[in-house]
């Protein structure tokens, strides 16, 4: 039915998309598996000139995209979702190959990507304006006044390695669905994943010609996208240092930034310890801790601290670490050797400062085992900065007040959570938590793709989630007919 990859099943070379046209280059970059070290994909090395060309193509395509009918764009997204279902296992294995995501979780990411695209198609129907009664004030008069939402034109998207399929969909599906043209720079760690998804978009019978371009690279390509006057919106997911650079270089354009986090939870003395510990294990170690909302700080009431510490250590020891290709593997390797070395340094630094290692911090087949640190204090680097590794820290507190002060005392504010059976404490926490998202009786790592997602402080600007991304990628046009 689809047949878009069958002619190149044994070829793992990603291609550039200059609009709808596939191109390659003589210079290619190898992508090696974080698990086996083998070359599993290759991508062309793009230049600033390649990026400028893609932007110019997008600028022309945006005029056509803006006039495309809504039914075509909805059908386009639905068609891509169907292709993803057809290629579900192939896409999951590509994720395992390129970023060593365990197979079970790779399948989940593909399923979430399908949902993200389908939700976007549904939300497009609700993307509309409204009439305004201009005679509400004495200075006004009766007119036909209304506003509508229109596409911005060109959207530049830069995406990370930890969810290299679904986070691409979170940007390009709403951007294209709203009637824009897109230039995508995917993570260098997963070029084939992005290429396959882009090929589905560009191969669809409903595709708007040249509306989606894909270029590969690092600083040169990214800087060209950021500084160009062609994109009206720049959507970036990545680190805080790069976010700082983007805000300095972007000029007058809308900038949407989903940056780092230092997710925290409070375990109240009324909480179900077994449930809280099991969920915290998942939240801290899923995807090897390489999640912006990965649980990093656990503040535990002193009355239950020892019991919780013993329970979470026992739960952690049950996780299977190993080959990402095995069905029951929970955790594979970190994305690269540098990340592995950094994780080791985090633990060593904390131990030197007085923290206690309860479990983990071993290297098994290149993977850093899930690690629980106890007796952690506020001054330790391991709780002050974003770890982005399978390490979680336990901090003993005397009260809710102490816990919320410590949680909020961070430059990050992405998502926090609380485990409690005290309703009044729940209400206080929802109001007191200085962050973009609050979760009650589950982990701060919990995210549903249909919700608005983003943070405060250094964690970013703007919100993702189909409905809110559609607002980011459109502008309001105000109309008055006298």
C-alpha cells in the first residue's frame, strides 16, 4: 500500500530534503550505535549555503501552503499517521539503532508520534477566530469585526536526541498543519529517524509541494537558521546554553524554547510509600534519565525517609539493564561516552561531598546502572544542575514548607509533583509550585501529548502540545468591515 522504503531497505543513508526533492552530498557523517559502536546510519554534512537554499525554497512554498485548503492538510496528517502505523516496527528499530532506546519504549514513542499527529489533525478543526462587538464601548460603533488565525509563513525547527521522532512531530505536524512551510534540523544523533518521518510527509498524496525541507548539521546549520530573517518562528528543544545563544541571535521573530529541567517531587508522610517508590523509579530511570522532566530530586519527609530509601533502592535493583534490542530491557546505554563519563563524575562529586550511594553507579556492557543517592544536601552539584543521566537524589526534609522552598530554589521550572493523601496539602502545592506543570500522586515525568507542555524560568518560553503549538505557528489577523 505504501512502499516508500522498500527500494532502499538495506541502505541507511539519510537524505537532505530541499523541499520535496531528495539530495545527498559527497561528505557524509557516520552515526554509530551507542550500544554496539557499529555504524548504523549516515547523513550528509550540510553547509550554511545548503541551509539558506532550504530556507529560500520554504519561503516560496509558504505562499502555496497558506492557500491550501484545510481538508487537504487534515488528510495529509492522517495519511502520515497511517504510514507510521504501517512502518511501526521499522521506525521503532531505527530508534533502537540510533539512540539505543529499549525496544519496548521505542514502540511507545512511535505510538505517541502517531497520536501527536492525529491530535493535531483534530485540533486544526478548532483553530479559528471569533467576532468582536466593537460597539461595546461608547467610542465604538456597530461594525462587522472579527479576527482569524493565519499561518506565519516559514517555521524553523531544531530537535533533540532523546525523543527524536515524537518531538519532531510535535513541531512539524502543527507547523505544516497550520499552513506553513518548515525547515527542520534534526539531532545529529538520529538523522535516519528524522529522514524516514520526513519522507512520509513528503511522499503523501496530500503533501503540499516543497513545504518540508530537512538539513543536517551542528553549529553552522543551526546558526544560519537562527539568524536568518526568513523564518517567522523558531522552535527549539535542547539545552539552556544553546537557548541563551538563540535568544541573543534570533532577531525579531517568535521564539519557542523547551529547555532543561531539574524535576522534583515531595513524598509526604501520608503517601503510599510502595506506590511512590515504584513510580519514582520509573520517572528517574526511563530513557536512561535522558528526559527533560526526568525525576532528579526527591524530597522525603523525615518520618518516612528510611523506609522510602530502602524501598526505592530495592525497586531500582529489579530493573533490567542491557541490550536495547531485548523486549524486557528497561534501560540501555547513555547516548555517548561523554555522557557516561559525566554521570560517573556526578556520583563521584556527590560522594566526596558526603552523599551515600545506595545502589547503582556500575558500568555494565557500556550502560550506567540506575543510581540512587541518599543523604544529599542542597549545596551538592548533583541537585543544583540538570544531570540528564540515570541518577536520582534523596533529600530528607522536616516539613512540606521546607520541601517546597527547596524545590522552588532552582533556576529551572519545568514540572514538579507531590505524593500525598492530604487534600489540603495538594491544594497548597498546586498554588506554591513555581513550574510549568504539576502532577499529584505521580511522577513529574508524566506527560500527555495532548496537554500544554513547557516551563518557567530557565526551562523555556512558550508551550508545546498540538493546540498550543498551532497558536505558536499562527498569527492573529484582525478585520473590521464598516
